[in-house]
């Protein structure tokens, strides 16, 4: 799993790629988002185009991140979510929890409205 993060104003764009599995160090996603929020980010866009697989442990981490951002008055949105991940969200009953957008620009515009 690789994580890249870029912050523009109060929006953090977190790009995840690779396989998001229990084999990776626990808390990487949470720590990245927490650090971004500590630097002033209010909203988080998770760019998932490069994610090939996500297991239930990392899915739980996405849910925890969503809750943490929401509790601080922000919004967490998914960007470029692969079909395989969309199917997983639907199977888990989470398709209504995460707002999804094709591009980061679309997600940013939604934050402004």
C-alpha cells in the first residue's frame, strides 16, 4: 500500500494505491488523515483509482476515518473508486455512507455547494 497526501486549503487529497490489507502497518490511513487534520484540513478526499484490493480490516479503517472527519465537522468523499471497491461497499451495506465522485475536482466543487 502506498499513500500520498496533498493539502490545498482546508481539503486534503489522500491518494491510496496498491493492496489495502491487514498485512500493512495498522493505522496508516488513520494516521495520514489525522496528521492532515492537525495541519488544518477539514475535508478529506480519498482517491482510490490505484487500489486493487481492500480487505475488511482496511474497510473498517475507512469507516473509522469517515467518522473521525465527520465528528470534526468535515466531509470525507471517495474519488475514482474502482468498480470492484464499489461492489464491496454495496455488499457491506456502505454504498450510502460514502459519497463517490469521478474526479477530485468534482468532489471539491461538491464541498463548495
